[in-house]
C-alpha cells in the first residue's frame, strides 16, 4: 500500500559510530556546563574562562540575589510587622549615628570622588574602582531614607573575592586593599519599601572610579 525506501544495513550507523556520537555529545555538554553554566548561574569558575567572558560576576550577582531573597523570606517569617517596624526605626537611628561618627574623617584628606544616587524599591546599582594588587582605597558610605543590602567584592583576570557583605545597612566606612589587579567595589540593592539615597565618597590608590551597572 505504501512505498517507502528503507535504509539498508550498510547505511545504518554502526554501534561504534553511535557510541562515538554519544561520547562527543557528553563531552560537549560537560564543557558547556563547566565553562558557561556554572560561572553564569552560580559564580563557580574552575577553568577561569567565565571570568574572562564576564560570566562569573553575573553568576555571583545571581547567587547574591537568591541569598538576599531567602534571607528576607526567613526574616519575614520570624518577625511580625511590628518587629520589622522597630528594626526600621532602629536602623535609621544607627545610620544617623554612623554618619555623625564618620564626619571627622572628612576633615582630613579631601575625598577624590563622590557619587550620590537614589534607588527605588527593588532597584540596584554597581560602582567599581580600577585597582592594582596591593593598592589601598578608603571609602565613606551613607544611606538616607532607609537601608540597603550590599556586596563589596572584586574580580579580574579570572580571580574574584568578597571583602564584605552588608544587609540592612545604613552606611559605614573602611578601606579596600586590592587582592589582585582588577575592578573592586560595591553592588547595592534596595530591599526596603521606600526610596533610599546612597552617597559614596572614595579616595586613595586607584586608576578609575566607574559605574559598572
């Protein structure tokens, strides 16, 4: 009833050919997993190819955001609305106190660069210092109107490091000593329900201060 051309036995792939194709497909999948998926999704870069392609930082940010979301969920489960309100009020008082304590630092050497930006609820920003290994930079951060989560980290040449993480931060000050040549700086995200304004002042040993958002 139907005319069809069936392949002959000679035209069918042999067991050895099928095995070879399977092995090639498996090796390709593992290579993609190690060089692309792990750096981009989880910040894991065993080959350092992800760092060269900029995928490792993407994965680190995704991992950080997932950690922040989980921490926020746990906090909301453990605390009631009243407790959250008290924490907000306390955070604002702490921020004011830190800003007052940090004021004397401004009386010394002038700040080399200063930025101010406003984050709506859920928004993020990222600024980096271009530094060489061993160089030191000082910073003063103030947050008005609420609190922010931040990640102070560095990356370059396939290397990455986390210097400090802050959750519900209302400001602070300190210094960065570069672990390696590359970009070192901050990633902020506003997890509050109101706008917050962040001001960052920096000075010290660095070639450039730039927006990395």
